[in-house]
C-alpha cells in the first residue's frame, strides 16, 4: 500500500495505477493526425467531397489535433463506425460504408507503419519510480491490445508495466467494466487503484468503477478535457509517492 500525493490531493492505501496511453504516456498527436489525414484522403479519393467534414469529425483542424476529438480518444471500432456514418450519408449501404471505412483505416495504418510515438518527457522516470515503490502498473487504452503491447515493447517498459490492455471487441471507454477487468487482471481492488488519463472518458470510467481516484493529465493545459478528475496535473512527475 502506498500514499500518493498530487498537488494538494492525497490518495491513501494505493496498490495500483492504471494509465491511458495516447496523450498520457505517449506523445501521439503528430502520428494520430497523420493517420487521420491518410485515412480521410483514401476515403475522399473514392467519395469526393467527404474529406473536409470527415476531418472535422475526426478532430483535425489544420496542423492541430483536438485532444478531446474522435481520433484522439475513440477506439478503432468507434472510429470505423463514425467514418462509415459519414460515408452512408452519401447513399451507400451501411455494410458497404463500413467496409470502405475499415479498409481505408487499415491502409492508412499500413502506409504509416507501426513505429511507436515518443514518450512524453519524464514518463519513463515516473514509471520506474512508481514501480520501484511497489505499485502495480498497467496501461488501459482505447487503442487495440496489440498496439498497447507494441508500445510497451518499443519503449522497453515490460519491467514496469504489468498489464497491457486495449479495446478490441466489446465495451469501450467510458464503460467501467474495462477498469474492473483491468483490476481483476492485476489482482487488486478498484478502491485501491488510481486512473491516470487525459480524457473525460477515462475519468467517467474510473469514477463509475469506484476507483480510488482519478488523475487527469493535460499536457496542453486544458482542464476541461479531464472534467471529473479529482486532481488535474500538467506533467506526470506531479504524481509523488510520499509513503510506501
């Protein structure tokens, strides 16, 4: 059991911490934006005129990606369904629309390759410190489980991260069942587990699962993106172990 301090908020009797991946540990904005642009270009080549509204729906605005937008926080399945809905508005059948969306996103992913985005500065040191203090650490992401595992392998985090969990089939964030499943896999109670994430969905998921607490991180200083957090931080090293 450990006591965690974040700014003026203290969390006691903590055994585990679950982290989101994109936008929390991983500085993925540039890669997610490139993925969105490539996927939209592929769709627009087949259905001219759909590109601009689809980019807006994805949360791409010029050279920026909305950290609370679809591409940044949704699961792959949700992204496919959202893209398919825009395609279906052009008069195509639902199953044809879903096929076009899925194929375009698959092609975009293959074109860009599987290179992991960089860690945010200081993330590795924080993970090592928390693990050394005896806390169980896991990643619970809206990305696929394969993507989470590739991220951990690429950044050599297997000594620190004991759980790699993504969204494949079934429920997506903010369904609390994901948090409960992650806690079960780690062998800890939700009431002894903290969630660290950069989205409202992370906060809602953990709160509804009766987590020990919700730490919202916003590297860009937008506290509204983590509404519902018990405390909002701007960098991971604000998570301090004061007693282990």
